[in-house]
């Protein structure tokens, strides 16, 4: 037997790799970028390329005793506080369904899901404030993620039955719809019994919409819910 290295550091990101004995040799896996290298007597070979890890933030939401991992890519700074920064501008372009921006964000969300090793069975976009509407960017992103990860496309599982005022257009906190109003106006229509649901939205502002949707999904039978948004509204 050739001598195998006891410790190996990732060539991509420098982190310590975890060894695992397999019939082919020892597979070293990087805990951070997920690169895998097979080491045999003949030498070593990359068997899984490193992930491009997106910049992101992570939080945990507690909803009726369930822990819900929440990830987002950056902060959205509202326009009225000054000239929009590049990221906030792209989030607005996503809303309008600009294909280039949508596919770039969709790729980042896929990288994030792989990096966090989430295993959703279905992706469900959060509906818009207007009854019956789901944003163009939301539809395209759900379609991309469903195809890329081979999971169900749950567009329409959550449906807005009654229009509510848009939180982004509200001039004061009091004008924004609260969780009870969202709960009243959104229905869960699909069969999601025992499924792990990836809930997606572009911007989380007060969290009232997301909270109402998460509770709906659990009541509808979801076994787990993960929330991913492109942005969280930050202070400008
Ligand atoms: Zn690495």
C-alpha cells in the first residue's frame, strides 16, 4: 500500500479536508467549497469541482416550534434613501424579469442550496400582493431551480386570493399589510404532505408575508421549510 496523506488541505480554499475510505481509494472532501479529491496509489484526481460559494447571510427563524433556516444574498436599500446601489438595482430588475439578471440570481440560489446542502423536494415562490399574480422573475427562477435540481416546481401552491397593499409602496408602517391580513389573503392549494419546501421571495422587508406563508406551508403538511430571498431590506 502506498502512503496516504493524513492531513490534506483544499487546493481551492485552503480549508482542512475530511478523508473517507472508499473502494477506489481515499476521498478527501472540503467542508467549505465541497471539492472532492480521490487519492489512490497512482496519484490524485479531482472528482468533484469546488462550488462557487455565493456571498450570503444566514439566520434562523422560529415558527410555531419549527426552526426555519433563512438565507439571503445581500441587503436591499430602498431607492428613496438615495441613489440605488448596484445590488438593489439588480433586485429591482429581477422583479421585472430581466432574463440575464434572473438567470444570474437563479445560479446563485442553486449554489447556495448546494453549499448549505439543503435537499428541498419542491420550490414554492411567494405570490405578489395583487390577487392571482406571481412575479415574472419568481416564475422564471422557480422553473430554473426545478429543472436544475430535478425537484418539483411549486409555482401556484401558494395563491393570493385577495389583493393587499404592496409593502414597498406603503408610506408608513401602518399602511403595510400585517401577518393576519396575509394569512387571510393567501391560500395553500397544492399537495405538499411530508415535503421539504424551499420558499422563495425577492425581498424580505417586515417578514409578515414570509411568516404567513411559512405557517400555511406547515399547516398544509410540509415537513421542513427553508426560506431563501435575494435580499433583506437594510438601513440606507
Ligand atoms: Zn475548499
